[in-house]
């Protein structure tokens, strides 16, 4: 390379990280360093770069020398490359596979660079907004004639770098076009990935890498609940809380792959992007360049908490856009688990009236409001209201809500149809199917092929007209099945999923433009399409159809590895829970729901007076601390296992205020005195700690009550049953358990401040904490000086 050194080095830096690219002597673009921030000598010193890029061993034996005469030891298989391609000695999985008229040999080399990336708003795929710096590097492959542009966007404060690849139109065919390639040095690595299913989203798998390839892939149509593109790499032996960790994600909602290939000598190649299965693209006939989805990456020395801090800030500032970015979200009451399809206008009026009384801000009418929709067998694809159920229409309901001080929201599922619906009948040619064969159903419904402009325009028009037909301020956009029967006729089969996703994004973009004031919530049977692509349009997503607070611990904690709590909604539902039949207290349900976008989803017209009082208090508490709960830094704190509890906290940026939640997994016979773990709050301040008021159910004491009740009152009889609906055990025994204490910051941070001891069979007092299995207690901690 006869370029001066300063033209061969690209040092992308964020507040805490460095990404260093280098054009080697042959013109290949190498990533010689990605990690905590480093400073390079000025002017650049080649020796420093050589030290960083040094291969672990010199090329010998069966390695292919790229150019034996010039440097017999240089092999692409040892280089840390920005694009991995086959045919010249790199035997790791490629990130790009181009077939030219001479075959599959690719060799991309440096052509030029520019410190600017422009006009991203005009492109089909969403990108993270408001980057601080950008860079693009053009490479050319002499073998196939392919030209590619690698683009980089830098987000300084969030320590995130986004990257994609633009493949120019030309006389070749793409077989694989991943968004990024990163080769890390020799170490032992572990990958954290997620897996799940309907209702059971958000499991974390930790995979110790052995030489070979570990891939996380989905091909369900949406990004899916099976795996999330969010993946994390850590070095073995490094601690989850403090170690070196790399986080990756894609701004994409279609089938993806993330590959982690450990070489026999423990170097790691990571690449990811569009799932290459069923993918190809003829670039000769392409209308324009092919642009891959944006991939995002971060690195931190602070383990999971660092990954969370970086990705949360990044999502809140650069992914979420529009009116609800960084803004309060309304506290909603949704009727789904309260009524399912069985509601009448009268019932909805009761919901709204009660909603007003309890302090709600938004009423959401879920599935079942349109013609023929009395079950999930029919109706999808109709946009007209079912006048038998709702004689005054959606407009009438929205007005009723407004009259009672509530905003009004509605459920839709526009990408799907049931047979016999208006959309199905009028746009049958856009129902996904292989000509001549019956398409397979899922939840009795079929999918629309969103690749076509005509169906896109139809949906844009239907949805915006619906929204404007009444005072609607929220839409829950559902998507309840994966794709099948993706017949393509004569059109491009190799980019079916990509084109579907691009079509979807166009609909979303246009609908958002037409309805800028509406809050959209994504949903796909819960978390079947929870990704950064969707979040570029919908600021929040229903995380799971499982609303059980204990299951939600796992689901939300896993999501929180890469997504802030302002993106996943979480509702208080009834107990026993409909999905698990597990019983939990209202306090526990509230504690988990307030750690997401908060709402309720139960029949509020049938609450006991005690539940009503509690819900009012919960809503008031949430309103008071909404900003902290939605946008404070969420962390999970590992407690001593002896407590058998999970602990989450949100902390404000000034580190002067926090809400801490403890949830019991199983009660322990040894009565513990819980210590508040160190939260790292500002030590120069004094803090007031206030716990929630305890509401124990008198019936939970069972036959123990025999020993305290007068003889004529049965512990499991009518009187106790009735009283339990109006008073908590503490109220009946006049033992108000609500801890308040003032402590200096140093003491608080020492982790030695304790809560009341838990029930240990010694009777109840105003200092007895009663949690029981799955019980919860939460604290508000605030500096008062
Ligand atoms: C999906 C959603 C639920 C609810 C139903 C309605 O399952 O995830 O929240 O809206 O559809 O049919």
C-alpha cells in the first residue's frame, strides 16, 4: 500500500472505547483493536499498530500465503478482517459471499475513505439517529468486480458503533451479505444468547465456545421469540459484573444469523446480519445498491452492567424516535385479560368509569371490536366496528373515554387476515401462498405479502383512516404468527424476507408520518418480534403474553441486557395468573410491572375494596416516580444466595435517588434480616428510605388464626373471607408495617442498612416483614439534603 500511514489508520473512538481499523500492505481492511479506549501516538507509529495486529503464530504448514513473494508469513486466515470472504486463504465463515463470472473467489481491497455518511433518511431500512461521527470505506474485489462500502456511525456517549455494508450494483450475485465482521484475538470466550417460545420468552443460554461455530439464527419471518439478535460475548473467567464484554445487536426485524466461530487456536470471528438461508441477490438486475441492516456493537470493562448502561442509553437516545422519546408513557388499563372477546359497550363503559376512579390515563380496547371478531377464528382483515357489540362505534367509545378523563387506544393486527374478511376477499392475490396449494394457518390466520406497494398502500390508508376516525391516541399493533407459504411466483425468492421487512418498514414509516401524535405499541403474541428495527417505529413492545410476575422476572431481566425498561411493557394482571395459575400478591405484580412500561390488564370492575385502594396507591406511586422508573438506569443486583431473592433497582443519573425492588423466590424458614445492598449512591448526601406499605392477606395465616380469633369466628369462614376483601392483616391487627429511616450515604453504600426481619413464626408486629413465596417489598430512596 503506498498510502501514507495516516490514511491507512481509522481510529473510531467513543467516550470509553476504541475501534481501530488498518489497511494492511496488501490493501485488506483489518480490525486490529476493539476494546476499552486506547490512545495512539501522534503522529501514528506503525510499530504500535503492528504490535496490536500481530498474529499469534507465524504462518507455516498448510496456511495459504496471500502473496508468497512479498510476505510468505501473511495469511488472511490469521488476519482480523472487516470483511471475511472465501477463496484467498481465509477459511473462517465469510461475512460476504459474492459469485462473479469466475466463481466464488473474493478479495476485497481498499479503494478510498470518507469521513461522512449522508442521506440515511432516504433509505429503506431504519438507522440509529443522531450519530456523532461517521466514516465510510470503499473496497473493491478485482476477482468479481464487486464494490462495497463499509459504513460506520459512532455514538460517543453510549459507546456504540453501528455498521452496515452497501453492495454496489454490478455483474455478480450475492449469496451472503452480513452486516458486520469482527475478529477478536486469542482468548477463551463465552457467548450469552437468548432463547424462548410463546409465553416463555427471554431465557439466557451461556455457551462456552469450543473450536467450531456457534450460531444463533432464526428463520421464522420475524426476528422471533426463538432467539433475539441481542448477543453478548465475554471472556472466560471474567466476572459477569465487572469483566470485559462485547454486546451485539441488529436493527432488523427479519430472519437473522449471528455467528461465533472459535478457531482451533482460540481466535474468535463474530459476524451477523440477514440469515443467509434462502438468501441470494442478483446484483446485475438490481434496481439499486443492496444495503444490509445496521448492526450495532459495544464493548465495556464493566460486565453486564456496562452493556446495559451503553445499550439502554443508545436505545433511548438513538433508536426510539418521535414524540414519545424520553417522555412519560400513559398508565393504561387494557381489557384483554379482563374480558377477552366477551365484552359489550356497557362493560367497556364500566371499565372506563372505574379506570377514571382509580387514576388511569388510557383505556385500551384490545382484540374483538371489529366485524365477525368474536373469537380468533374470524374477522382479521375487517376494519369496520362490530356495531352489535359497540352500537356507538369506536368514535362513541373514544368520546366516552374523553368525557371520563381517559385517552383511548385500540388493538389492530394489520399484517394478517382470516378467510372471508374484507381484506382477504378484496386482496386475495396478496395472501401469502404458493400458487395452486392451500397455505398453512397459524392461529387460524394467513399472512399478507407486504412486499407489494399496492397492499402497503391499502394498509397505510386503512390504518391512518381508522386512527383519524376517532380520538385515538394509542395503537397496539399485533402480529400473531410466523410466516409460512412464502411463495414468490416470478418475483425474487432470494430476498423474500428482506423485501417483506422493507415493505413493513415502509408501512410503519408512512403510518407514523400520518399519525405523529399516536403512541404505538408493538406486539407479536408478546415477544415474537422484539428488536431494534421495530423499536425505530414503536417506542414500546408488549414483551410477552405471559403476565405472571415471577415469569416476568426472567423475561424482563433478559430483555434488559440490551433494551431499556422504557421499551417493554408489563401489566398487572389477576391472580391466579391466567397463564401459569400462580398466585402472587398485588404488591409483587405491581413491583414487576413498574419495572417496565406500566399498565394493568384485568377486570377492574370486579375488584375488592382492598384491591381498589391498593391499585390507587400503586398508580399514585408510579405517577410520582414515573421518570425515574422509566428512564433511570436499571440494574440487577446479585444478592447473597442465602436470601433467595432477586433484586432490581433504578437509579437516577445524579445517583441521588433510587427505587429498589426485592422479590422472594421461595420463603425460607430462617427469618432473614434483609440488608440493602450498596447501590453506589452519592456518599456526600443523606437519604430517606421509605418502604411500601405492607398488605398481607389475613387468609394466608390459615389455621394459625384459630389461636387469636374469638371462638365463634372460623378462620376459614364467611367473616374472615369478607373482612379480607376490605382490610389487610396489618390493618386488622393495627400493625402498620412501613419502614422509614434516614441514613447517611456512606452507611447506605456500606450495604449494612437493614430492613425489618421477615416473619419467623413469632407473631406479627409493626416491624414484621411478611413476604411469603414470591412476595415483594420495594423501597424509595432519596437524598434529602
Ligand atoms: C396476542 C397479544 C395479546 C392480545 C391477543 C388478542 O396474543 O399478544 O396481548 O392482544 O393477541 O388476540
